């Protein structure tokens, strides 16, 4: 077992390592499974609690998921909005 301790920064959800740190990782065989533990002094944002929408729907007497979602839409933070042309390009 090899244990390597590195200090890094997370940018846009990815761990960024310096060239020197990447060289330290060369002792590990490619495609080898690794365990990663991330410790930080910064408090992590709390993940929203998962909802069981089918259970909520049944409890409120809805038979159609479309009707339920029209009355109780999902709250999506920072949604990406596309124009019709952008949608058809994809």
C-alpha cells in the first residue's frame, strides 16, 4: 500500500495539483483504484434533503405527476435556460 499526502485546491469541482504533486502520483499504477479523503477548514454547503415526490403526490391525492409538478415544481438553483434554436442544435 502506498500513502501519499498532498495539498491541493478545488476549482470548479476538480482537484488541481501542481506538476510536482502529479509526479508523486506516478508511483501508482495506471487504473489502480484509490481512496480519496478531502479535509477542509471551510464548511461544506448542506445538500438539500431528497424528496420522495411519488409519496408526496399520493399523500396529496394527485393521480397525475404532471398535475403535481405544475402545482409543486422543482426548485433548481441556477438553471440553464436555452432558446429553441439552442435546443435543436443539441
